[in-house]
C-alpha cells in the first residue's frame, strides 16, 4: 500500500535531494505557489531492487514497545507518519501532517573517524491545511544522522530533523510532543493514544503484492487525542482534535508494474477508523491487491483485503502544477454495507516539494446523506502526472 | 579630400624607404603590445583570484569563524537548533596537491547548500549520494577531469601535507563547459575531516543572510561563544581582493610607462617620416596641393601606419599576455592567496583600449608634423633653416614648460599624503617635464663641445666638429630624438635601480632574519589558517640532540583581530632570535622583553603603515577566552608579506588558542657543533615522516631570494620590455635622423669626403647623441627610482627599501644607449658610402 509506495517515495526523494537539493532545501510555501526546480517522476526514478545486506520483512515478529517505536536501521526505509484534524476554540478546522522518514543509504555502517560519516539520513515533511481559508503550507527538511542534526535517541525518546522533533516521555511513554516550524508556520502538539496499537496485514507483516513477494512491518495508532497550538503568520491558535500514526519499515520495493496509489485513513464519528489503500498500474488501472483495517470502538480490528472496499472517483481537480488528482471518491465498504463519500476538505493540498504528491485533510459523508460530515481523515495520492 | 595623385606620390615614397614605415610600425606595435599584454595579464590574474576567493566562500554572506585550528563541530548543531531559519553550512576545507597543482579540497555538508557557489548548485550528479557513505570519495569539476584525464571511478593520488593518499573520483561537479570551476575537489564533510586530519573540527560556518538583517546579526553575535567571530564574507572577500590592487596599479603604471616611451617613439618616427619628405611635400604644395590636402594626407598616412602597428601590437600583446598571466598569477599566489584556477581573460575592453591607445597616440604624435607640413608656405617649407630658427625660438619656452612640470611633480609628491595615483602622476610629470628640458641641454652640450673641439682640435677634426655641432644645428630633429632616448633609458635605469635595491634589501633582511643554523619544516600547508604542525614526538627527539644551543619553534597562523584576520608568526622567543627581528621603531631590548613575557607583540612595517599603528598602540585579538588586547612594543622590518604580519610569543598563543604545536623548528648550534652530523641525526629521526624538510640557513636564505625573484619576475620582464622599447626607440630615432641627412652627406661626398670619413662622422654623431641621452637618463632614472622606492613602493606596500644604485644598472643602460645608437648609424652610413655622390645629389 502506501507502505511500499512510500518506500519508493523515500528513495526517489533521497536521489532527488542530490540532484537538485539546493532549490528545495528552504522548503516551499505551497500557498504562495513558491516552488521551483525540476520534479522527478517518483516511479521512474525508483529502480533499486538491490536489497542485499539489508534486513528483509519476511516473517511475523513479536513487536516490543517502546523499542519498536524507535528506528530499525538495518532496514532500508522507515517512517513515523502523523496526520490529523484539529479545531481551535472558535471551531476553525486545521489539518496537519508531520512525517519523519529514515533512509539507509547503504546496508553497512563503515567505521569512520569522522562523526559526520553515517549511512543513515532523515527527511521530514510538515504541512498545515487552513481549511476555513483554504490555505495549504508545506515544508521539508533533510539531515544526516550525525551530531544530533537528525536521528533518534532512546532516552529521552526523541527523533529530530534539525529543530523539528517528536519527543516522548522518558523512554517512549505518551504523550508525545510534536514540533515543527518554518517561515512563520508552526505546530506544537501533544498526542496521546485513544486506541491500542493495531497491526496491519498478518500481525504487522504487511504484504505489497499479489504474490506476497515483498512486505513491510506496519502498525498504526488510529486515534490519538491531540492538544497544543499551531501558528500561521504569527497568529497562534490553541487547537485540539485527533491524530493518526502510521509506523512502517521495510527494505523491499514496489514491483515494476505499479504506478501509484491512493491511501485513505478515516476517523468516523462513531469511533471507528478505516484504513484502506488501492494500488494502480502504470496505466492508471487498479492493481489487484488491497489491504486495510476497520478499527472498532474497542480497538478490535477487521481485516480488509482486495475488493473489500470498492472505490470510485467522483470528481477531479487540476493543480496549478498541471497534475489532475481525484479529490472526491465513493467508497463502498462491502462488509459494513455502507457507502461513504470521501472528499478533500479543499482541493489545493498538493505538496509541491522535492517530490510531488497530494496529501490532505478530507471530509467523510454518508452517501445517503451528504449534508452531514460523519468523519474526517487524510487522503494520500501519489503517482499522478 | 586627398587626390589620388597626391596619395600615390606619397606612398611611392614609402616604397622607396621601407625602413621609415617599418620603424614607425614597430614603434606603434611595441607600445600597444606591452599595454595590451599587461592588461590581459592583470585582468586574467584578477579573474582567477576572484574565482579562487569565491570558491572558498561560495555564496555565503557571512561566516562564523573560530581560532586558527577551527572550532568544535558541535557548534554547528547548536547553531542550526538556535537559528533554524538561517541557511547555515559547515565547512571543512584545505589544500592538497594533485599532479603538482594546488587543489582546494572542499568538504561540505550536502544538506546545507549555502556553501556552494551558484555555478555548482543544482548540478550534482546522482552519484553524490555516495559521498556521504563511502569514505574517501570526491567529485571533480568537468573541466579538471578533462584536463587531467580523470574518469569517474578512477583512484587519484593526492598529497596532503606531504603524504600521499588515494581518493576515488565518483562523479563530476559543475557544468560540463564551465571553466570557472577548476582546481577543486568536492567531498563530504566527513571525508574532508578524515583526509585533512580535522576530525571533530570544522573551519567555519557559512551563512546566507539574505537581507542584511541587523537584528539577526546582533542575535547571532550575542549567542556566539567568545572565541568565535561573525564576519561578513563580502567585506572579507573585498579586502582580500583589495590586497592586490596596489600590485595591479603598479603593473598598470609600469605598462603606461612603457606606453609613454612608445609614444615618444611614435612621435619621433612620425615626425621624421613627415619631415624627411619636406621637399616632396613642398613640391606638392607648389604643384597646387592645398594645405588641407597635405594635412589630411599626413594624418591618413599616420592612421594607416597606426592601424597596421596596432593590429600587430594587439596580436603581439595577446601572445605576450599569455606568458605574463602565469607570472602575475605566480606573484599573487606567492604574495597573497592560493590560486586554484588559471584563466585567460580577453575582453573587448582590452582591445578597444589597446586600439585607441595605438591609433590616438599615433594621430596625436603626427598632428604636429602634419600641421607643420601643411601650415608653411610652399616655397618656405622646403627650407629647413626656417624650421630650425623657429625651433630655436621655441626651445626656451619648451624648457620652461618642462621645468614647470617638474615643479608641479615635486609639489604633488610632497602634498599628496598616501595616494598611489598621485605618486604615479608625479612620476609621469617628472619624466615628461625632464624630457622637455632635454633638447635645450643637448643643444648646450653640443655647442660647448663644439667650442671645446675648436680650441683643441686639429684641422682634420673639422668634419667631426661638424658632426658634433650638427646636433645643435638641427635641434628640432635631434632634440626629439634625444628626448625620446632619455625617457627610454631612464625607465630602464629607474626600474633597474628599484629592483636591485629591493633585492639587496631583502637579501640583507634574510641574512638578519635567518640566524638559525638548521631548520626543520613541514612542507605543504593544508589549512589556510594554520601551518601544518610538526609531529610532537619528532620535535622532542630533535631538541635534545647534542650540539644544539637553542631552538626556536615557529608556527604561522591567522588570527582574528580588530584589524581583520591577520597573519601571525608564533615563536618561542629564545634569546638567539631577538636580533632576527630588526626594529624600525621601538627599543630593542625592552621591546623584546615585553614580547617574551607575553605582554606585547611586534608588528611588521607594512601593517604599521597600513593601519597607521605605532609603538604603544594596541591590537585586540579574538581568543578562545574572549577578546584580549596586546600592546605593540616594536615595529620590525618584514618583506614576506605586504598585508602585514605580527610576531607573538608562543606561551600567549598556546594559552589563548590552546594550540601547543609548532610548524617549524629553528636550531641554533653551539660553536663547536658539527652541522653535518646533526643534520644526519635529524634525518634519522625524521626518517619516513612525510612532508618534512631539513634545510640549513644558507639554503633558506637562497630560497627567500628565489621566492623574491619568482615574485618579481613580472617586474623583470617589464624591465626587459622597457629595454627592448628603448633599444628600438633609439635605433629608430637615430636611423630616421641620419636617413634624413643623407642628402647633406651627399653634398659632403661630392665635396670630397671619403666614405670612411662619412662612417666616422655619422658614427660620432649618433654615438654622441646616444651618449648624451645615456648621461642625461642617469639623473632622471635615479630620480625615478627614488620616487618608485620612496613613494610608490611605500604607498603600495609599506616596505622600506634601502636605495642601492648598482653600477651595473647604469653601465647596462649606457651600453644600451651607445650600442643602439652606433647600430643606428650603420645603415645610413653604409647606404651613403655605397652611393655615388652624384646620385646622392640628384635626389636633392
């Protein structure tokens, strides 16, 4: 799912940094359309299937926490993916994304006398969606796992890329603090789980293809109570709401036929969450492998597989970058006999960073009654050109 | 307009007298060539300099610098956490040798871009990724890869502080055809630290602060640890670039001096080429050619000559310039800054300047002769006596003007305080003023010599007396020629004395400065802020050897002071080296005591001159423990740097900069000690340690002079060019003069004078003119050298130079004058002696 696509995303990003890093480093204010530099095709740029020397996600493991909240450096890629919908005291809604990516540039750590020598680099993406004003802000940062510039420490439990960080209590207890700031846009949140950790695929071993030839380790916390503040142009909003954490690490990559994906995370007002992804072939048609979960009120889960949710595009939006994204979907959840409408809270939530994708806050409606929002969530769409 | 017939008759003259046209063309082309060549050399060297400086600082607007050994790398993390919105990148850099070239090894953090120059951003190869993970990998600019035939994947051997090591080239940097990125290896900061032995340390943090945001700058200043400084790179680069401005002004002025000689040359040849045709032009006037026609004809003719001459001159200048670029770059390299790039810059501006100089100078120079040719009434123009009597009337006025110019020159010299341009203005006025006085002096010499010959001479000497007084008789011609020659020779003398004085001064200084018997040094400097240290264990073994009376440790570092970043020689102040520093001001013994006790520092003469510092003033250093002020107890002579230097006692440096290393060791031996056996013992200790040299004082002194000669090679070349210009000037001036007199000699031949006597007469006359020029050039040359040494040099570099007038310089100049003049008489004499008197007369 998003998993392996994200693997590719990461890889291509890593390459990108070096192709044109200088123009991307300052980050861009998507609202101002301040982009620049050349983009690369994520899928094409990714070709490395050389996994030799890395650990491979090929068997079910026993997860232990808080240890597994930390990085797994012998795997090529890993991320900590926070998204959420927040409200200020006046009821204004904001969406956010804060993601820390870890990338191993080589499977081996070389013995270096210089502290700068490392095989691990980190990247972070930070977005804020001002839904009332339909303004979208996005930024990115890179650094190496050296000298505290980026990386992870066990105690205190902390991960950072520059001054952006995720900080736990002690060795990983909640609440975790999230912090990011750039060009007058800031975010400082405390997140505390409202649901247990849930494991995707086979007890956290999540496959990516029909023949189960590649997989990742994947767990989520689908609902975290979130409190703190955000700041836009120096104006501070005390906010609260719900977040979603996706954790995943792997080495294997997408297969060569796949061209992109659509990933849905839905937090419904009835205290159930649904995660589901759809892979696409390069020609845009649907790839016949899906995974997902329904997380019940009591954190029990229902596994979703291929065909368990039928997705139909209802509307598209063309970005100023020229890319058309399907921003309104119909999702028929077969097992629940329910049809949901998933629609971007507003259209312009495209991250025009070193790689280009759409990831934004969404509204969820019951197809029977589209007047009332029955949930919110996040939608990620990649591979569109 | 000029009628075709008129033109044809005049051009026909040139075909008959190719020498005239040839000499004119040579005169123009050499003058232009020298100016163009110097211009090219200057521009190219400056361009290379700018690029090298920019390659070091990149697009950074500011830098955070620490001590000479850099700063703890953790400061970078602290900084970006404190100031996340500022583009900041750590830099670990140094110099390495690759195939004998000095290469800038740039260690950068690929995640922070500000260090990269514009040319480089966005052009990284994907392989750059490996820089981070694979040790000892580098990127190389395309041009350099091409030039050195290095392919991606190649292992290359670089020498770092004398030891060789292999690195792998894994990609390219820059645009494929961008020649500006050269002399550079780009590595990840980790590789750079490991190769340069700078683990744990970064050299500086480059910042890009887009708008000159005072608040941010103040915030950074306040946050910075005491041992660090925030420096504007723009200001830093500018002052680095300004370092060479005096040097370049000097070169330009020297080339102008060459042009000045060239101008005299052109004027002289043009005058003769016109006057020689007095008869022809007069006849044409009689035949109905108008004044305007004659005037424009002469100018057109001058124009064509100047175009041909300038064309040749420009081509010659480009060729010469290519050679000079290396010399100028070499000087900048050894005096100012390590150049990692060589460029060859030819701008249209240089050509335009060269062409204008050549053409305009020629036209101006021929304006007077053209006017003279056209203005006179037809019948009169043919009589030279008319012109001569006019010249006689003008002579006092010209002399007076000359004296006036000399007076103004002196006034400017004394009134202008430190302006270099005023110094040169004064120099040029002196030369021109003196040149204007020359005809009068020459006339007097000729007259009185004639009178003298009358008294003592026999009858056979009548012809020779004629030759001598002929100089005064045709002063309108001989005066210009002699003046041109005086200028040419005086430039040779002036420059010769200056270089010789400078060299002698440096030689004496080196003698004084280098009193130790044996020196152990590190060879190649890796860092631009501190010399490579000698391994401590080697030093320990060497200093305890038998026969050593005292040892002086020395290390040159760059420290941040309130006068900018300055070069500091850190020394262990043993008594033996007290007299090595010759003080210009400051009392020797108490000054040394306060230096030794760490209370004060010495500063070099150029530094004192530049900042108007004297004994008793103070300099503030940014040390690891904050700002520290030191008094100046002495100002010492130093010719190794025109930016200025400081001498500091090692205990002070070690205490405040936490660096206990030395980069060279001077050994003072006991009288009874055997130098050779000690050298052998040291060699055994040093054994395989790479990059260490053992030299005795004789060699070092020799090296100092070698360096001097290398540095001033460009000046030598200019002197040589001046000699060539002078030689050709004399040759052409005298030859033209004698050719003009061929008719006169024809009459003498008809009157029975033998060819042998003609040879004698011509030889005597030109030889005398050469001698007069040579003798008159001596005082002018000496005055010129005084201005060069006492004014120009001090205003440019702040060096005191002891004037030493070598006899050889003057003999050389006289020899040039006399040989050139005798040579000049050969062709006219030969021609005359081969011509029958009848034929000579027929020409009339």
